C-alpha cells in the first residue's frame, strides 16, 4: 500500500513538472507563429506595392513614349512645312514668336540720308502688301527702322532716332496706300541700337514684321 502511494505521488509530481515545463515553450511557439503571420502580411503588402510600382513605371514609360512620338511628329511637320509666300519674298519665320520678318536694306529703299522711297523697291512692297492682305488679313504689321552707328552730319536729321523713324514711317505709309488697314500698322524707329552685323550696310535696314497669329 505504501509503495502504491509513493508511485502515485511520484507520478503526480512528474505530471506537474512536465505540464509546468511546457508552458514557456507554448508561449514561444505562439509568439513565433504571430511573428510569422506578421512577416507574411508584410511580405504580401510589399508584393502588392511592387506590382503597383511596376504598373506605374509601365504607365509613365508609355506616356513618355507617346510624348516623344508627338515631339518627333511636330519636328517633322515644322521641317517639312511649306514656305509661305512671304518667306518666298525673303521673310524669316519665327515659330516661337509667330512672326515673319522681311528685311529690306536702306540702300535699296532710300538714297543716302533720304526718307523718300525709290521707285524700284515699290514693286516688292506691292507684292508684300498683297500677300499680307491675302494670307494674313487683320494681323499686326510692324515696320521697324534701323540705322548704323554713324552720327548724323549732313542730312539735316536731328539724330539716328529720327532718321530710323522717318524711314519706318515712309514704308508704313506706302503699305497703307496699298490697302493695309491703318489700325493694324505700327511704325517704330530703333536707331543704331539693334545691329545684326559688324557690316554697317547690313545694319541700315527696315524690317517688316508680320504677326501671323
């Protein structure tokens, strides 16, 4: 009987020890399992973010490709653009400003120190005014006079400001006589301050600037 009691007590003690010893391992297992679940969730989220980033990269790449194609098409159109009649008359087209500028040498338009138009250039001015009325009706036309740096000595004008302005006015009045509306015309004298070359003869000029938009 005594022996049986001892065996029972020993069994109970062992059970308590075993059960008590399992509790820390159970907690560790549960903690590890929870951490694994957290890591799995983070991994799944990272995969979703990666897919979203890849989709966005593809979308942006497509947009860039489309813009590059549009730019190439615009360049091709600009280079292949047929010259207007004003350009055929020597005008220079400025796409950024939307203007066509025709430059006429003062020596062709006027005698030295004079502001009366010669007869010869009037035929060119007739063609220019006809094109403006036909292709750019209602658009602004600026006539800009320029001189070289030589001071006025014998011509009787006060200075290069006056000379450049009077020459611009002479061309403006002629264009007006050819039917371009006065409200669309402007005459400007810029004296010697906007040279285009070291060659003085090239700086003495009148520019007809047609605004195309």
